[in-house]
């Protein structure tokens, strides 16, 4: 089926958020330097736990993952980076500081070329905000990406947020495109890509660090690959919309 629009996850898909530099600034701005290998491993495991927590909230195995749950995920990630539980006062100060990282913040190097290539194909595009307090619109403006990604969904207090199916379908309705004609690009398998698939979209996993080697379909190592994935060589765009996307299969167990 044709793809006529692309919706984007923001955090760690378009812009690095859970990054070593941000944790260094939030916890140890004056040093010592954090061990990069250890921090990368802690971030990876922390995000995988957060991914599963969001999925559990989606399928009813746990309460929905709200701002308090994200706070807990950041706390656990900080303690993993530290290698021990930190005092409560220090923990709360670091977790509160983490979202305020002043930068410099730049999109991943593969973002702008990909967005320009998709815009040249005439696709509609927008960003889906995953949690309250997101700075997505502000950062998109600072990065001069709003002309390409003018639609930001889920930022209002009453708007549904991913991974809820309503967040995906509401965004599709506002774009005036059927869910089956929309691709959603995210960096987490369960709560981004699999959740989008459950809502009827075409989920695509961008896996820059090879965190998800067991996912065989609809996984790309870089956004450089996305235009080729959506528009295979020799394919002629149809009148209804260009490109095709392979539907994501049932996921392997975590």
C-alpha cells in the first residue's frame, strides 16, 4: 500500500536526548568525566526498560506510563550510570536538571537530508510528542525544521500521547491521511514501532546503534536508508501516494 505521510518520534529519533553529554551536564558538569562505555550501556538498558514499561502500560499489564513513570525511568538510569543509588536530594536535583540541557542541540546528521528527500516526494510529515513537557516545537524552531515539520501532535494537555493508539490515529486524521497510508519512524521497538503497527500505521525502526538485532523487518541503520526503503529503486509513485513499506511482523520476545 502507498505511503502518503510520515510521522516522526522526536526523542532520540530526530534529536539526541538520552545522550552522554546531557547526563554529564546534569550530574557532573564540573567533572570528573563519565566513562563513556559504561554510560552508553546504562542508557541502552534504561531505554529498553522504559520501552517495555510503556508497552506494559499500553496493553494493560501496568498503569499507563505517565510523567511520574518517566521520572522513575530517569532516576533508575541515573543510578545505573552512577553504579549505586544516590541520595534522594541529589537524585531529584539531577532528574529535574536533565530536561533543561541548554545544548548545543543538533539533529542527528542523517535527519536533514532525509527530511529534504521526503519533502521532495511530496509527503506530508509531522512529529508525535511522547510525553508531557516536551520541547519538540521549540527545538524544531531553533533548528529551522518547522518549515519541513510544521505539525506537532500530542503537545496539548488534553491530547493523547504515544504509545496510545488514539495518538497515532488522531495525528493521521489531522493530516487527512488514512492510517494505513502513514509510516511512523521511531527508535524504540515496542512502544514506538510496534505500538504504531497496532494502531494500523507502518512502523519503521531506526536503529543507529544496533540495539535491536533481532528485529528483521522494517529496521534501518540510518535515516539515509529511509527514502530507499519507502521508494525502492525503479518504483514509480502512484497517483494515490508514493512508496511502499513492509508491514512489521509480530515481535520477538524481549
